[in-house]
């Protein structure tokens, strides 16, 4: 069976098993297994004594062997899922760094680099502008915030209070544009590598790669050997990504089962209109922005593009992290879509950090939804400001699960909507995060394919001359 299908089966099985647990497993089920406090038992903490009606502690019941076996299964499941994410994150920094140094050194001319970067950033900004505009138009047409019943609104606001406070405390971490630009320059490049600060790693890689191209004549052959060394290391990282992807079907299952099992289906139903708006926005971005762009400027069949990006889409969906998916995204573009290593090595990591179209759609709809639900009318001027601020904010949004929630608070404050309103959407955020991360990753792929297409063929690097793989299952699952 092909690798991608194995991951799809892992994903479907994870959703089905999670949904079954969600529907059938209750506190009563735990009680039958001798567990009086499921949360404490799962966390391995001592279960507090139950106080009886007479005020005295009730004789403690012992968890059964089956309960212990289940706890072991839950722990093993968690370990497997998190291990997979860790392995991918561990590979992301070296693969980006080695690819950028090798790629820039092979360009041989700083102007070419400026051209590549300029085109990539221009496409990133245009698609993000389209995405947030689509989000705002949909929420203006459907007005999901007006549909939500009063008692649901009150319940959600009460339930999410603690989490809102926690997020509110982190808003000072959100930087302005000037600070973001300044912070791209690493004070200590090794510290940047150690902290996995992707923009700083990109700047370090660019500087080192450029330096190699500017060596005096008598050092050039040594410089080329070093560049080839980095290229080989990037290749080694690619091999490791493929090895990690071998366990992707099981890992995807392990990641999805607990998420779906703990999902509040009631909340999902109550916020159905809002969720549908976000999903419709994401689909519109793919259909109305990505497909035409990939077809016209990227000269690639959009269906083939989505198909070849499938491993990255599936990992993005299960991990909710474009950073964790980065290594797989690059392998899909290079191995399956035949994009030049040099272009993918530069444009993809840049995109994973600054391009978040899925997040932009979501932020636009979330702000409008919360404003509508709290009875705040956003003027046209405020909505136009939102378009620009969302694009800038999505640049600073980290590619991690829930990375844009803190940004959402800042945006709400910016347009005068009470930030506590974020409590309304927290219950369904994880599932929407999975969907928007897929679009974030696809957007990086679209831009990379286009920039690659626009590069003159004479600047292709020799290592890229392999034909775009028609069927590369053996290389990337
Ligand atoms: N989880 C998203 C990503 O990694 C970011 C977000 O919108 O929260 O791309």
C-alpha cells in the first residue's frame, strides 16, 4: 500500500476511535473500573478520598488491572505522538540551515537571492491579503456571531475565563513590525540555532552562504567544498525525514485519537455557523486563490499539487504546527513536485515563519464573529485596518498549535472588542487549528512552486536536474 494511504488510514482510524471514545466513555465507565477521579488517575496523581453523605471519607476503591492497562495505553499513545512531533522539529532547524547555506552558495550572485526573496515575500503578502479579505467578506455575509443563542454565549464566556486570563498575560510577547525586523538579526547565531528561531536561522544561513560566494579566488575551491558539504548534510537530513515519516501512520493515529476523544462535540454544534464560516473561508482560499495561482503562475495542475503535498497536509492536520511540518513540506516539494532544492530551501522556511494564509482567514472571521456576538459593530474603516493588521500579525504568529490565539487578543483590543470574547471560540479552536495549519502549509507550497517556476532554467543547480518524480512513494511516504 502506498505511504500516503497508510497515513490517511491512520488519520481516519484516529478520528473514528476518538469519536467512539468521546461518545461512549464517561466518568461512569471509569467508576466501573474503580477510578473515582479520572483526571487524577490519568495524571498518575493520588486520587482524593470521596466524602460520603455523612461527612466521613468513603472506603477507597482500587483501580482495576484494566484501568492500569488503559492508563498505560494512554501514556504510550501520548509518547508516540509527541515523539513524532519532536523528531520532526529536531530535523527542522538543521534541514533549513544546511539547505539555505548550500542553496545561497550555489546561487553565486546576491542579486538572484534578492529576486527570489522579493518574489516570495510579494506572493506571501498578496495571498495573505486575499485570505483575510475572504474571511471578512464571509463573516459579513453570514453574520455567525448573530446566530449564537444567548445562553450558549453566557456558558462559553464563563467556561473559558481562566484560559483567557492565561492568554491575556502573554500579549506583551507580541512584537511590533519594527521589533520583528530588528529581532531577525541574531545577536548570537548559535543561540538562534539552539532556540530554533527560524527567522534568525534563515538570516545566519543567508549570511554564511553569501560569505562563501564572496571568498577571494584562491579560497574559492575550499568554499565550494564547504558548500557541497552543506548540500550533503541537507541530503542526509532529507533521508532522516523519510525515516521519521515511516512511523507517520501510527503517529497520526496517536495524535488524533486523544484530540477527538476530548473534543466538546456540544460546543462544536453550538458554534456550527462559526466553524462552517472558517472552513468555507479556508476552502475558498484554496479554490479561488491557490488553484488559479498554481495553475497560471506555477504551471502545475492544482490537483496534482494537492496530491503531491498530501504527506505534508496530513502531518500539518495532525500536528497543528507548520514548524513541525516544515521538513516534510520541503521533502514533498523537492522529491514529489521536482522543485529546485535551492528554491525550496530558501522559500519554504521563510513561508513557514511569515506566511500564514489559513491563520489570516481564521483571524478575520474570529474577530468579526466575536465582535458580532458581543454586539460591537465594526465600521468599514475598522475592517480595512483589520485587513492590514491581520497580515502583519500573521507574520508574527508562531507556527505552533494555537500560535495565533495571543495575536487574536491583541487584534480584538486593537478594534475595541472586549478580549474576554475569545472565550467564545476556545472550545473549537483545536479542530480549526488543524484545518488552518493545512492551508498555511499549502500556501508555502504554492509560493515555492511559483518562485521555482519563475526562476530562469539556466540558474538551476546541477543537483536539481533529476526529473520531477512522477511516483516517488519510495522517497517520501
Ligand atoms: N497552528 C498554526 C500553524 O502552525 C498557527 C495558528 O494559526 O495558530 O501554522
